[in-house]
C-alpha cells in the first residue's frame, strides 16, 4: 500500500481477518455489505473481471483478433 494511503485514506473492508494484519488500525474500518461502503470497489472489481474475461478462451466474449483485445482493454 502506498505511504500516502497509509497516512490519509480511510479504508472500508468487510470483516475478513487478514485485513487486520495488513492494514493500519487507524485507517481501517470493517463494515458489513449492507452499509454500501464497499460497493465502489466491488463494482470496479466486477468491471475488471468482465473486461479480462475476453482474454480467456473458454468464455463467450473471447475474440481471436488482437485489435479487439486492445480496444476492449
């Protein structure tokens, strides 16, 4: 994690125990999904997962043309 985030950012996560070890306690706040505070990063992760799916041959969105890959990513 960049140093500026450790000093300034407030980090909202779910209640996974590993976050307590990695994140500074002053900047970490564990919240439930019902609060909606983790929805931005979950949306971002979902968007990445959908765009990267084009690179996996088993998916319906696979493309053989390199130009299509470049424009999608």
